[in-house]
C-alpha cells in the first residue's frame, strides 16, 4: 500500500522504534509515549529526533552490507570517535572536506588506543577487518541516513551538518556543560550514591545535581539506575529516585510504566505517571487503592524518619486518609510494609501526646509479635 520495498519498511520501523514512536513488548507493538505528544509538542518531536541521532550506529549496523569481515572493536572505536568529528564540523561553520575529517578520525582513534595502552596496528586496521575509510564511509552514510549530515555529490565536495545535525550537536555540548557544573560533584557516582549525596541539599540544589547526573548518561541508563535504586529497602532513596525521575521527564515514562505493577514502586509510579499527564496532585491520589495509600503513608514516614525530621514525622499523622488514629493503626498493622515496626516506634518516640504514643507503641509491639 505504501509502495515501499521490505527493506525500506524495516528501516522506517527501526527509525520509529529508536525515536520512541513505537514500543515493542514480546511479540506485540504499541504506541510509544512520544507518539502521543507528537502533534501537540514540538520539543517532543525534536527530542525524538535526537534519540534517533543518538542511535545512528544502530540504525543500520556496520556488518549489514559489508563484504569484508568487520571487527566489532574497530566499529566501536569509530562510533566513540565520531562525536569529536561532529563537534569539529560544528565549530568550522558546519562543513569540512572528507579527507580532513578522515585524518581527524585516525588521530582520534590513535588517542583512544594510546589511552588503553594498545600498540597501533598499521593503517589502523588488521588485514582481516574492513579498512578505516570503509568504516568512516559507513558512519557518514548512517549519520546522513538519520538526517544529521549531507554528503558531497562526487569527489572534492565537503561534508556538511544539516540544521538538525547542528542543533543536535549543540544539545550534546550543552549537556556536557550541565554535567560539568555538578554542584555536589556526584556525576560519576552510582545512582544510589548520588541520591545519598543529595539528601542534605536544598531542593533547587538537588534538582541541579539530578540534571547534571542525568546529562552525563544516556536517558535509558539513567532511568534504569534510578529505578534499581528505588527498588531497595531504603524508603528515602525511593522518594529521591522518583524526584530525580521528574528531572528526566517524559522520556522516563516507558521505564516507570513497566514498574507500575510492582508494589514497592507502584504508588510512586502511578503518581508520577499522573503528574506527567497533567493531573492534579490531589486527584492523582485517587488512583491508589486504600491499601496502596496506606503503604505509601508508611513508606513516606520511613523516609522522614531516615531524614531525621521528627517534626514532619509527627505532622505526617495528619496527612493520613483514615479519619481516626485507631483506624490508621488498624490499617497500618495490616499493610505488610517491612518498615512498619520502625515507623511506629519512631512515631511513638517523637509524638508529644503520651496517650497517642502509648497506642502507637502497642501497635508496633503487635506487628512485631505477629498479633
């Protein structure tokens, strides 16, 4: 119906998948989050193109049409070196001769090998692998295939960045600058260590740290690390991880949606998704069942206790959905949260009302003994 060859259909499908327009799960496909924003959000379109730009080397693998055996290490070296060449193009008014860029590529790969303390092979290619010029042409062709470059027609022409290519390189350079401005110096830490480093920061400082940490990674890697940190036993890290995911924004939606069935993360994921869809915070809580709301109440109390904020911990009782303290304690006892006893003991120790503190301690004892 489209008048396309099968190979062209596969290429367009791959482009749509890499740009986040479609998602595949097992043997099924469904609209991606970016497709839902495509007609109303210009930035979603540009971010989708940058995602495709980031995946240029996957769009058409180097081994797909080569008659010469391809060494994966050689391909990886070219992929790692190309960002510097694109930066050179950006700084040289967007154009440069092919031979000049090929020389720069050879220099960059030599630097990469020197950094790994490897002896350079003659001509930068072993006899059993494709020569560097062939891999360079593959890289240029793939970058042109995603719309980042225009290639010369015939010999002697210059390679040029397209307006989209120039914009994407500028975005990447901006991300490097953001990462370099990490206020607390946590950008090279794991997600868990970065979040722990943000515990004592003011909200604005923490958000700047989240953005710098995210900018130093691919979005997929950053989202997965944050979700892995949220899965642990530390309630405070769980809350901070979802705060950091707010700094990621819409690109984190597929990952958050995947964990929305897991109880430790489900209440946070549902509220996060509702916020992304523009829902009101109060209305979003209606998406949770009573059991999920109680579980989230305990988890938040555990985070406040970990943070050492006893005043907010006491005030947290007022945020419960249950109308009375006995009703709250009844539901807390049956919630099955692993930190229930610690939360109740912390509440009892912090609350100024002796009668209420006694009731809370009794509830903690009952949970501890299985009553």
